């Protein structure tokens, strides 16, 4: 089985005089050992592992006919050959009916730099019937299609009412690769608010819909940060190396994004490493007080968690400053009507 190499991005330490905010500056972090770097870089995007003990669909065990096993092996081949760098999958030696996938949140979305895990179970008559998919939610609902219970509602899984037949599972054409790419592009997208049934009408209403969408992105980013902490404290089995390596590499970007969003320097989801947001009062965007408070609470927790894993955080502050400004003349965004948004801060 081929070993797909995972590209490692090395964080560039910023000068301690380059950022604003209170708190004590972090000391330079020690470098990684050669063996750690090699282990992270060689982590294959597709592989077969033995430990399925924490898989959501581990019980009850299913009997998989030989014909279905052949179909599943074809899926393995597609995944091994065509997975993008941002998706990693594990199959299991003794459970051919199970898969686990990790998806990296894309840039310019409120999911950027996060890791999102999905447990997959093939049915005995696959592909006549779509697979079952469970999202590792930690009790957070980060998207209208991803429930706090772990349920995944998607047309391709026949768990969401697609308007067109082409959106639903097609035994002759649909694949696991297509499913994972759909989750990454259509679910974990730039404006997940509009995934909510009925919210599309707000696109017509213009500014109200955009403000509601922005508020949704604020809440989503908060929950994504909370998920990062949960993943680091208890990574899914078979992905321990990936979780640690991923957040080591992206810790600096995540923390810089938290500060930029809390300061109102850039819209939530649009921070890009290497493209610092504009400075000055005129460049500020409205940020809700609730979001700023959440960032002040989560930032030091993320800093500590990343530091424990050896992330290079030299020059970054260990906590956000005490007074984070609102945009000029703003008191934050008005609350949107979705029940989800009123409860997701808890």
C-alpha cells in the first residue's frame, strides 16, 4: 500500500513587538525531534489499522457478503488513489465494514484549520443502500447539517430532502470519496447559516441575511475552537499522530485568527496567514460582545493546549488583552431568530 506524504507547514515566529494585546509573551518553544517530524510527515492519507475500539458503529458486528466486500475494496482503492491532502481516512483490518475520516476545514470558512471526524459504516447491501455516517460532535452543533447527537443530514445519504434526484445516493455512481468531498465543500462551507432550511429567503432580504450569517459564523468558530480542545485531550484512535501534528503546525495561525476576529480586524472565517488584516479604526468590523468574551476565554486554553504539544508560539501573547474594542459606532450584531444560535453559546 502506498504511503501518501502529508505536507508539513512550518510556522514562522513573529516578532514580539509586532502584535498588540496584554499578557505575557511566550518563550521560544523547543524544536521537534527528527523522529516526530518523520512520523508526522509520513502519516498516510489512507491506511488500514487494527484498533476499532472507539468507532461509533463498532457494535453490533455485521455480516458482510463477499460481493459487498468486493465493492468496499473498490472504495478503498479510490480513496487511496484520489484523496486530497485535506482528507485522511482509516480502514480496519478486522472490520471491513468500517471507516473513519478526518476532514480539515477549508480556508475562508469558519471551520478553517479545524479537524472534523466522521465514522462510517457500510451496510451489508452496499452500494444499494448508502453508508451510515456519524459526526464526532462532542455535543456541539457546528452546522445545520451536523447535529449535536452526531447525526449527519445530507441529501447524498438520503437523510436530507434533496430537491433533485441527482443530489441523492445513486448506487451506480455515488462513492465514499464523493461523500467526503461533499461534506467538505457543501457542509463545512463559507456561510453555513444558509444550510438551514428556510434561511435561503434571507439571501433575498440582503443585509439582514448577511448579518445573521455573520452571527452564525461567530458561533460556529467558537464551537470549532472548543472542538479543537476536545480533540487534543482525547484524539480518536488511529489519528493521534495526525491530531497532534496538525495542531502543532496550525497553532500560530489559529491563535492569530482568534485575536484578529476578537479585535474586529477581519470578518470571522477570513483570516489568512501571511496576509495581516488592515489596521486602524476605519477597517474594523462589528463583533458581538458574546463572541469577544468567548475568545478571551478560549484563547488561553488553546494556547496552553498547543504549547503542551510543542507548538512554536514564540512572540505570541498567552492571553488576549482585557479591553477588546467594538467596531466604531457599533454595539455588536443583533441576535438572529434561529433557536440554534441562541443555544450554541452554552
